[in-house]
């Protein structure tokens, strides 16, 4: 039987590096033929060169091309996976997949569970889901937890930005679903060939954790005391959601309200919304060691700061500290 042909869009993107993690996992699984759509300017990126050496087939092109052109790339593809930024228009790509007869589509989702109307970014994902359903395309929607590396506080020496806040919001003891890069790819490799997940929404995750638990691990690993990092009030988060000058700040405020104040992203609530639990489907996938993940995170010096101007990044939420 021939290998499942997967076409991945976003293998070199910045979005938490999950595109690259998924690509590596598919290649390591050994039962996939992987094609990756890469812009000409990105072909020589080290990440793309590494995937090519591992067996990925590079298709030089761009998601902004016409549906007809995209359709030509997708002929004979079994599964399309998109990991582009949700602000990128995926509809031409999805229409092309429909016209090319792709067997299953996984749109760019890979975010926390939440009801409609809670987060603007999440609502964009729900809109794409409805478009796929309207076309009648076989699909799987994959959500995940809040990324574990974002649960760890930035070091005192790091900059305080809206994407690397030296503060917290909501209930520090509230547990929420989290995910890690080492296992998201492994989960996706299982999900996309599983008949149980066809036309379903699956939460790919590594368990639940609270801010208190994550920060305790961070203090053990770094030797720093993060107790001086203040709380952002619920009212300040709401002001961030209502302002219109800084779209990035609004997006961050949306996530903080949903995750840490409302508590939307829990396994109980995900299952109540009809999501399938990947850990119940694939109980043989090993859980990562949280302390080891923290050590790797801080050793890498990674700081989540998208390529945004300082006037956007440094527009942090006000606290009493």
C-alpha cells in the first residue's frame, strides 16, 4: 500500500514552529510522502534544507496564488495540512483542495478550545471551518492547548512585552490544557490517518497545568523568584480587548480572558463541546517531562516576540506594581 501523501503549507513559518514539528514527525513516522509548499525566498532556509534532506519534496509556490494554480499542486494529495497564520486567507487553498479531490483537509487551527464570540482570532478559525463544511470537504479540525513554553514566565532580564509579559492574569491555580512541540507532530501523524477523527474536532494535548504549577517549575529550573510579577486586573484585560489602536494587544487580551479568567480551555469543556481527546485515542504517546521542557526553553533563550514594532510590543497591560 502506498504511503499517505500529505501536502503541508507553513512548514517554515514562525507560528510556534508547529509546522516544522509536524513535518519532522511525519517524516520520522515513515508512512507518509510529504510535500511542502515553500516560497522561492525561503527555499534555502536551514529549516527547509533540513526537511528536504530528511525526505520532504519541496513545491515552490505561495498560498496567495490562484485556486487553479494551487489545484495543480494538490493533484493526488491525500491530506492537506495548513499551519499558516490565521490572518492569511486560506479559502483559495481550500477551494483548490476541493477541486483537486483531496481526501482530508486540516486547516490552520491549532489553538485553544473556546466557544464562538469569545476570541476574534478563534472566530476566524470557526469561519474557515464553516467554509470547509459548506464545500462538503472531508476534514479534521485540530485544536491544541496553550503552548507550555508560553506558561513559563520570562526571565527578569528579558523585555516586558505584550507577548512576553512579566505579569499574569486570572486565577493562578486554574488548570488549562497545554501542548508541547515534541508531541504535537506525533499526535497529528496519528490523527490524520485515523478514520475515527474524520469530520471531527480533536484536541491534541499533553494534559492540564496551572500558572502556579508552571511557575514553580520555572523557579526550580532558573533559580529566579517570580513572585514579584504582578497580576493584571480583569478590568485591564477587558480594556485591552475593547481598544482598537493595537490589534496585537487586543488578541493577547482575548486569549488571557478566555484562558485565565473565563477558563474556557479545559478538557471537561472541550469534551462538552464535542471535541475528541487525543490522549484517549492514543494513550501510547509518551507525556513530556515538564521540567525538562522548561530547561530546554530557558537554555534556548527563546522569547516569543513576533516581528512587530516596539510601539506595539511595549504597549503592555497596566498593573498596580
